[in-house]
């Protein structure tokens, strides 16, 4: 549980820019965002507005030039790269538009690998992986390799992998972007159930307005600031 009651991610006054001088591109300008436990926030913004940058900074993949990112109450601006890696590994899960599953491993193995790297035994990792795959409705496909799975099944396995180490925060970048509307809805429902069940927080960058409306709230990026919006 967060030191700040129920808050898993807090971004305060975050600045992120690229380049310098006359060619500087200011992507985030004093951006503020808070994600509470069991909250799903949809991020809707035009291409190039900085959605991926926001996810990368919030997920400790990039450093902000100014401001603070707190993960479960822990400030990260002064953490070493090793400290950031450790916190990222233990507290944050990622889901991308392309599932990025390892093709030579089964669905079960793809979900178990991250847990084993974190020190869990194979037996315990596999048991937890099966629980996640069951929750996401793909347990009967556990022994199949990614190439033998449909797009929707692959993405649900990717979600299970993101949740494997019980992260407090799950960041998703266009997680249903390559799926048809019906499958997108199924994947989003599975994702939502998992987040709510685990008391995690989720920030989902998406262009799908129908799915965004099913989130707890919607935000957008405008001139580098994060603001609430409606569709």
C-alpha cells in the first residue's frame, strides 16, 4: 500500500523536453497526474502530443528534467539507475500495442519468466501464471506458442505477463490498437477486471474513444499539461 493512502502514482510539475535552443521540443510542461488504487485512467491525445513520453516518464523509463515522480509514495528523482530499475521491476507493468511475446516460449513460459528472474521458483511462477491466464480467459492456451494464438489471445497473455509480479501500476500504450472492435472490448474487459481485482492503477493511452469512455476518468495532453476531458 502506498505511503500516501491509496495513491500508486503521483507526477508533480514534471517537465520533459527534447533538443535545445531554437529547436527545443517541450513535450511535458509542469505536468501533474495522480493514479489511485483500482483506478483506470484513459489518456486520449493526438499523435505526437506526448502520450508515449508521459508513459515512459511515469514508468521510469525516461527521466524528467524537472518535477517529481512518486511510485507508491517513493520519490524517484534522485534515485540511481539501479534503484529506478529495481523499483520499476517490482512496481510497474507494461502492455504495448505489439504484444512482444517471446516466440520460442509458450504462453505459460512467457508469463513465468519475469517471475523467475525476480527470484520465484518455477513451480510457484507457473502456478501464479496459470491463475492469471485463467482470470484472463486463456488458460486453455497456456502451452501454445504465440504464433499459435489469435491476436486477442496474444494480447491477453501480454497483460498476464505485465501483471505477473503484482505491480501497483500498469501502463498500457495502445493495448488494443491492432485488434478489431469486438476483440478489443473483450481484451479491455479482461484488463479492467485484472486491475480492479489486484487493486492496481492503470494508465491507458488509446485512440479508441469507446473504450476510453469505460475508464474511471479520461485525461488529455494540451500544451504539455495533463487536463481532465470528456468525450
